[in-house]
C-alpha cells in the first residue's frame, strides 16, 4: 500500500500524545508564502470525514475548522490546517511547502486511496516536529482505556481531579487535569514522588532529541490494526472521549 505522509496533526490537551503543539511552530517568516500555501491546503481532495469537527488549538474562536482529511495523493492533512497557516503563522516542513508551492492548481486528477489504517504515515511529521522542539515529552504515556480509567480512579481515591488524561504503567504515573486549567503528574504508588503541578501544557517538558532520547512515540491504547476502515473506528471511539472529558 502506498502511504500518505501526514502533515498537521496537533497535540490535543484532552488526549495528550507526543504530537506537536502549534504554538511552538509560530514563525513570522511563514507569512511570506502563506497565501499560495493556504490555497494549496484548501485544494486537496476530501479523503475522510470525522463525526466531530476539528478545533483550533489556539482557541481563537474559529469554529469552521472542518470535519475532513484532505489529500493530494502524496500527503494528507486536516481540513483545518490552512487556518493555522493563515491566521497563526504556523510553520510547516520545508519539503512539504516546497512540494505544495510547485504544484499547479487546481490539482491534476488522481486516484483517491481508500481510507484504511496503515494508509497514513505520521512518523516523518512527528520526527520533524520533535526536531523543532515542538512536542511535549510523553514517552511511555498512553491514553487510558475505559477499564484502565476505572482502576486508576479507584487508586486515586480522594485526589481531586477533573479528568484522567494519560497514564504510564512502567512508573505508575498518571497525568490529571486539575481545577483552573492546570495539569498534575501524580504517582500512584505509596511513598512515590510528590505530585508535580503545571499551570498548563505550555509548562510541560518538551521532547529532547539525540540518540538517548530516540524512542517510540506515545501510543493510543486502542490503536487499531492496519486495514480497519477509519470511519468505523472513529465512530466507535467517540463514547470513550466523552467519558474522559
Ligand atoms: Zn485559530
């Protein structure tokens, strides 16, 4: 299967993984090619529609971020990516920008691939973003499944929190959303490290890079096997997200 290179997947504060925070990729120099680049981003063909609309990670109030993934047959990106370039001066990988600016619009017709798991390759995007120091360091953390959430809630007991965002089995640590928009790193074992508070994800340490930090990305516990239709998976995922938030 020919894979599509992912561009523009962002960190989600409610479901944290090692995807980049666009706030760390703001660059006024990106304005120079913003107009032709956003035109290209809007010209992609719709590959897949999600049940829930996307939202702006800058919380700027924009609500029309779209439901779809768009593709040009080589790359795939969320419909809302143009907004980040146009309104927030977010910088994208140079090889993608060069490719986009070299293509005539409208796009030449191409065969739209089937949206199946395994089609998307996000590794180059994450590697690029880590090299830009734009990714929170969440090595080993996972988004908890429903039964894991229940077990963590029992272990937490009276610890005040608004949501359990992520967990790391190897260190028995959980990341909690706490009152006032903060987050707390909490170790579940007796006599463990004292809780660490952060005012928000902007204070969380970032992924380093170099040989000793070359690690597998954070995984979603319910990561599906290649070949499963994406529409079906995301339709089933929604109840879990509702429960967590
Ligand atoms: Zn915005």
